[in-house]
C-alpha cells in the first residue's frame, strides 16, 4: 500500500532534532523530555509490551509554522475505520495469546497503540515515544541516560512511506517493525531497513505478477497510472521493467496524489481519452482510487479494461463508489481470502467508553458501514500473524538457555509456525513472506453489487511457467463483455510476414512486411524471414519452403516430344534412303561415288539422329558422358565420310587428265583409312576429355530463383570446345574442297550438293554458338538438339534426296551414259 506524503520535510526535521537532543543530553544526569508527552489511544499493561501504530484518521489539518513559538500538536481529521479494524485485529491476537496455555504460558502481553494519522512526521514521533517512554523527567542517576526500550516490537504501519521513516529511526536499536500492508519492494533492502519485516508480500512479486497477467491475455499496448509515492513509483518501476522483458509496451505512464490540484488530474483524464490502448494498469491505493473514480465518473470514461494492484482491487468500498460501472470487469491481484474464526465477532464487539447516546447493548453486526465491512479480512489476518510472530519469538527467547541470542529481532527472523487456520508463517532473508495472490474479477450482479470472483492464483514459490494459473471460470470484461478485450498497438504479423518497427515508436508498434521471394516466416510475429535452402523455394503465402521444381528437357513435354519425333523421323528417313540405295546398289548413280562411303555416311547419319535422344530426359552420370562424346564421334564419322566423298570427286576428275595416277593413291582402301583416321583423332580427344574432367550431372540454382535446372556440366570446357572445334575444322576443310570441285564437268556432280550441305552445316553450327550460350536451362539443350538435327537433315537431304529422286522418279537418267554427260546437253 502507499502512504501519505505530506510534510515529509517536517517529519525528518523533527527526527533530526530529536536525535540531536537525545545525544546532546546523553551526558546529563537528569533525562528530560522535550516536547509534549504522547498518550496512546489504546493501552493495556502486561509483562511484555507490544507497540502498535495505525492510522485512525486519514488526514490532518495543514498549518504553517512561523518558528516564533512552539508548534501546536498535529490536528488529525477524517476518521478512518480501517485503522480501528487493524487495531481490533491486533487486540484479538493478543487476547488469544494471553488465553493460550501453549504460547507464552504465565506471561501476559500488553500493548500501546498510537494513531499516526498517516503522517510520516507523527509516525516518527510516536515511534520514539514507544521506544523511550512517556516520562517527562527521569530519576537522578550518575549513569548515562540510557535504558532498555519500552516495547519489544511494533506492529504497523499501514503504508510504505511511513514505514521507511520509522524503520530508519528504530533500525539501529534492533526494534522489529512488522507491517501488515506496506508492500514497497524497497523495504526489502536490509542495509537500509534492517529491522523491518512484513506479513504481506513485497511488490517485487506483485509487479511481476501483474506483468505476467497482462501478457497472459495478449495485451501488449497498455496505459498505466500510479500513486505518486514510494508504493506507486517503486511498484510501477518494477512492472515497467518486467513488462519490457515480456514485450509489453506502455503508451503512457502517469502519476498523481490525492492532494494534487484538479488540473493535474484533468490532464490524466485527457491522456486517457486521447490514447489508443484499451487496458489500464492502476498501481494505486484505495484513497487515490477514490479520487480517480470520482473524476472518471464525471467524464463517463467507460469501455476500458482495468488491471489493479492489491491496494484497491478487493476493496468493497471502492466498488460501492463506482456507481457508473466504470470498473466493471476489472481484474487484478488480491491477498488470498481467509476466514479467521472469532475475529469478525471480536472486531464488531466494541463498547463505548462513555456516551449518553449509547447504551452498550447495540449490535453492530446489523449495521452496514465501512467499520462492519469485512472485505479486508486478509489484511486483518496479516496483523494477526504479525502479533503471533512476536509472541513466538518471545516464546523462543524464554525457552532457550543462557547462550541463546536474546535479541528479539534475530529470533523473529527465524520463526516458522502454523496459525490455527493452518497457514505457515515465516520470513525469508529479506523479511518478506511467501508471495501468494488470488486473481479476482469484478463481476456485477443483478442487484448492482460487485462480486469479487476468484478466477486464478499466483504463487511465486512455483517454477516460472507454473506461477500463474487461471481457473476454468467465465470472466466478465469491460462493459460486461464476454470477449477478452484486444489492446495492441499493431495487429499480429501472420506467418509469411515479418515485423518492421515504426520509426520513433515503441517496439510494440510495427508494420508487417511480406517476406521476399525465397524467404519464409512460419510463426506469428516473426522479426525475420528465413531463407529457404538452395533446393527449396517459398510458397505463395511465404509461410513454408517447398521443393523447387526440377526442370530438364523431358519426353513428356511438347518440346521434348517434338524433338524426339524429329529424331525418329530422321532415323526412319535415313533408313528408308539406305533401303533404296541397297535395292539399287548396282545402278550407276549409287556406284558413282563409292557406294561403301555412301552406306557408311548413312549409318553415321542414323547415329547422329539417334544421339540427339541422349540429350532428352533427366541427366545422369552416364547420359552426360554419352551425349557429348557420341555426338562428337558420330559427327566426325559423318563429316569424314563426306570429306572422303569430296576427295573422291576431286581425285576422279583430276585422274582423267593425261599422265595422272592420283586414283591409285586414294583408292577404296585409302578412303576407308582416312575415315578411320579422322574418327580416331576424335575418339582420342573424347577419351582425354572423359579421363581428365568428364561431364557430370549438375543442379543449376542460379538460372532461375524458383527452379532447379538439371543439366550436364561440361566438366572441362576445353574438352567440349575441342570436340566442336575438330568437327568444325573437318567441316570447313570439306566445304573448301567441295567448293573447288563444284564446277567440274559432270551431269551429276556430287560436289555441288556437298558444298551446299556443308554450307548449311557450317551456318547451323556457327549460329549455334551464340544461341547455346544465351539460352537458359533446358532451352540450351534444345538448341543443341536442334543443331544436331538440322545439320543431319541438311546432309541427308542435300546429298541423298537428289539421288533418290533420280532413282525413284527419273530412272531413265540413272545410266552410265548420263552420268558421264554423253547424249544429253550439259547444263550451262
């Protein structure tokens, strides 16, 4: 809880003055008290006295000291029934202990209870009174003015700031101060407050629990309001730190105190109105919440989801004030509910000291006011446990031997007992109890009364993932909604997108950008997109990597089927020509140019057509090595045959010249050897290529982003271009020789057709080079197949189709006489 902050300077000034006076008089023989004696509001003598400090009033009259005369005593105002309830709880515990035969048998506890009005200055004053006593003048003595403390321990104060001041004063004297409602985490610092203990959990746990609660419901964009004192400022600082770790952002964080001017509270109202967050975390005490609800009601600010601290969330008086249902559906942390047998009856069993208006027989159980309200029974129970902690520590001191440490503070830190309700009481090394909270939800009933429904628990002693548990109960949210409110700065980024922070805004405010091609995000609110592996690609939604399509020239696709058909057609056409030539092998036109070379040429053309099929289909290790070597060898065989035929034509006409005997140097045997020799050179080139760096299957990821091109890597480019270069060299040589023999006299000069076929062949393969280099993927394979088929068809058609035409359609020209150019006019 928080505390009153007014006049802290006066309190500390008084403290310093009293300390200076006490030390300055330490050497005097007569101890004289300065200032008026403070009388306790409640008093009972006993063997051991326990002090109590509670706020029977909640405010006081402000005054300005002129320092010209003695300051008047603090005049307290605004009766606070809660303070009386706390005092009654303390008296109840003391009466139980005095009637017990097990705890402190034969020893009675007395008490001195003071009202500090919630003032820090008065809290320090009554604390020193409890420690020193009330005597004005002490007995004459030659000893220094020192004596044992008058009380063994003090129970109270309610708020954090007075507890900090009181603990600073009594800490050096090792007098325990046990608070029932001071929750500031700062009080756990034993270097500053060594004698402070409490029976209510520290805000260290509550602030973290609130952050986890907010995170649980997915609220990442919230506003926060706090009391401007140690309770609110320290509690909200811890909440903010934890919220950042959990990815929660605060749109605004404002503070106020109940005594602030109206314009400051109006600014807070304006901030709430202008905000976009729909959840407000309120770290306030009940008195500040009273002021805030009053202002919110003026502006009818409904529709916000409130998350509250234990300072107000379970206070039925706050709920009763909320007549405009602004807080309906609020959720927050409260001290666990408890029933202490006999306490309610004891609190309500009060008798008037003296009054003409009261008979003493009135029954308060039938009265409905803040004094009879038992909604703060868990806090009364904290007072009860604090008194019992003192009693157990005293019991342990009286039970131990002479070597036992008789400082009550040391014993009270080590106590560990169970109350009659079965609850364990102990303090950790920071003087704090185990942190347990109930999660309660404000649920309005039909008669307009708010019901505090327990919907979950928080236990800090459990593992982190099990500390917060919500029960299977239906929650009521703001404006009686059944749906969990949404409070985010930006909607969640779906899979397939990534978060990009908005400039100048908190991390909860971001834009969702679609992942780039080849990248995915498969979780919500991803901050990065992951690149797919090289063999995978992102799908259309960019939320999964799918295997890339493997692309190669297959038989199933149209282009592959057409090229296959063309290859088979060329093979069949070549076979048909071979069949015609075989049937007419004895005719002059077949025998004119070495029929054996013609049949070998037809055989090589058949192989050329068929070798194109090795380029179609999924590349494999054997197909990659076969396709280029088979192509290179068959084409060299083909060009060698054409070259042989060209040389034969050239030699035949040269041999007709007088005295020429060239034909005996290039007869059938030499022709076959030349073909074999030219082909053997290509075989050697291919063997070297396959031995040194053969072609191999290769996955090309660079050509296309979303496809894998399956192709045959050349291995050694030198080997590939050596094969092509050798074919080109033979083709050029053949073209030159055929060109020289094109005008030789003959009715059927084969050199003309060879020249034309070589012209086509060279044109095809010269255009092949740039087309092959620039074609992507499977199209480069198709270009190579097209070049093979085109050049093969060129050779077949130019060399053999004219002969087939004569054989089949002009048989009268298929005579030796006609071949020699006799009996027919020569073409011009």
